[in-house]
C-alpha cells in the first residue's frame, strides 16, 4: 500500500530531473552568452524597506546619545554598575528630551567661562575652559588640614569658584595642572566620534535630498533629525570638557576648614547643605538639589559633604549665552512643526501631531518668558529698570544695596513658589505632547506613502554620480 502511494511521487520527481538535465531541447545554462544570464553592471534597486528606515534612525540616535554625554566625575566608592546605570539613564533623557541635556551642557559651559574670567582677573592666565569644566565636574578633591572622616573635616569636591576663593584668600596654592594633563585624563574615542559624524552627515543629507526631490520623510526621520540638531549644539557646549574622568586630583590645604569658615564671618555662619563652602558656591540651582527638595523628594547622593556633583545644574547664563540656549531649544521644537503637512495614516493622528508640535513650541516659548521674568526678579533687574525709567536719582542707592547684598552671599531659596507653579503646568503639558510624538513616530510607520520607500536619486542632484 505504501509503495503504491510513493510510486507517483517518485515518477514525478524523476521526470523533472530528466527534463532539467537530460533534455536535448533545454540544455543547462553553463555558457556565458545564455539569455538567462545578466551581463554587465547592475545598479542597486532604487528603494528601501521599513527596516532600513528604522535601523538608520535608531542607530543614529544611539551613537549620538552615547558619544555626546560628558558626565561629571563619579564618587570614589561607586561601582562600574553605578557609572553604567547613570550613563544609560542620561542616554534615555537625551532621547526623550535632548533639549534638557543641551540646557545642562550650556549651563556648564557658562560656569566654565565665568571661571576663566575670575582666574584671569586674578592674574592666572593659564586657567582655561578645560580647567573650568574639570573643576566644575568634580575633578578636584580638597583635603583640609586635620581632615577627618566626618562632617566639615571630611575631604570634599570643590568647584572652580571654591578653588578661586581659596587661592585668592591664600589658603591654597594655585594648582599647576596643565591642559595636556587634563586632556590626558579624558577618554575621548576618536573612532566613535568619526562614526557619529558620518552617521549624522548621512541622515542630514538624506533628509535634505528627500525634501529636494519631493520624497516623503517619515516622522521617525524628522524626530531623529531634531535629536541630531540638539546633539550637535550640545557637543559644541562640551567641546572642551574631559570625557569619562573617573579619578579626581587631590589638593591638600594646610589650613583647617574651621579656620576658613571662621575667617569668612557671617557669610559662612549658616550650616552648609552641600559642602562647607556653600557660602561661595552652593551648587545650585539644580533639579536634584532645588526642585526635588522643593517637592519633598529624596536627593542623591545622601552623604554630606556631597561626594559627587550632579549633572543637572541649571544654567545661569547672561547675554548672548542665554539667547543661544533660547534659540536652540526653540529650533528643536520647531523642527517637529515641519511635519505639519505630512501624510499620516489617519486624520486624527495628523491633528494630534499638529497640536503636540504646537504645544512643544509654545510651551518652550512660554517657559523662557516665565524663566526670564523670575530671573530678572531674583537679580533685581525689574527694580533697577523701574527706577531707571521713573526715578533715576535713586539708581546709585539701588546699585549700592545690590552690591552689599551680593557681598553678604545671602542664600537664595529656589525655586520661588510662584515660579514653580507657573512652570509646572507647562511641564506637564509639554511631557504629554512629547510622549505622543515619541509614540507616533513608530505608530505612523504602519502606513506610509509609496515615495517614503524610494531612495534619493543622487545623480539628479550631483552630476556624474
């Protein structure tokens, strides 16, 4: 019975083999001039698939967020896992909200520039932006005389302002650390930087080429382009900052910290919160030290004096630096508006994209209005502007009072209540809009226009290619 079933199958297989290999009418295609062979150069197919779009964008986002980060020096007792976890955490922030990383980077750039002004004014021309970055990232550890393992006598990290104060007061000698020595501690990976530059250039050229030939650009590519723009601007801010420094430089002071505080007088009488030199620089304002404290949230690290400097210090910029940051964040938000007339799978998704993009741009603009208003209030600019316009005779007294208040180094409680509650609804709606945009860039890939899968015809743009 079994043989009867197999017989037809074997006969069919044998017949096929005979027709293929033994038939004189259909010989094997072994000659080079056979009509079944393709002779000559064959061009690449002028199309792409969904995996090409996803892979290009995700790989670009990964290399951008991985290479751009220049985090501060970790605590000496932290493990490799802690360092890797913190890097992954900040990579996630750089993907979800790259403008926040740009904000923190510009703040560090501003404080580094301020340190250069202070040290050059004191006659230390060797101090550079690289020194300022290194100090403010926790690169110097101060060991006071009679240092102990507890309280004010413990070794602690110092910023560039702390160092300038101690050097100016002759408590500490100026550290003779050259730029080469600082850069030698940096772990810059040239190969990774080159790969990132090529990947960024490829994505930017693809978007420009597709726009020039009227081919559809996906929302995933548009969002990736926005992240790339923020990455480039962040890299400019961190251009002189050492990368992945793990071990700080130790500075020994012959004077006890108690003597330093005693000599400072009333300015240092308030118990410190971060380091014993809070009266010089209290490491604020920052998200973890100010906003989380205001919201009654736990703040890390818990040890005091603080064992490492956080990466989330808000910028205190002035003039063109503040204008640069404002313009950069608005550009990031405006890129999403470029998808206003994109073809979405449904009309509802198109409306939601438009609304979310407007919230992104509008909330950014409103944030800068609120932040500038509160900053001017904290610094007394509104008061000076009022008296300059209506009662110029009192300007001298106002300026004198401002300088006296500055010399007293009075601790400022930040954020102000009205400042926090005015920005809070902006932050909530901004987060909701940003969350939808992240979901939609992947959801929209399920249905695209045919031109989204057509590659750019570079020969039509660049002759003879």
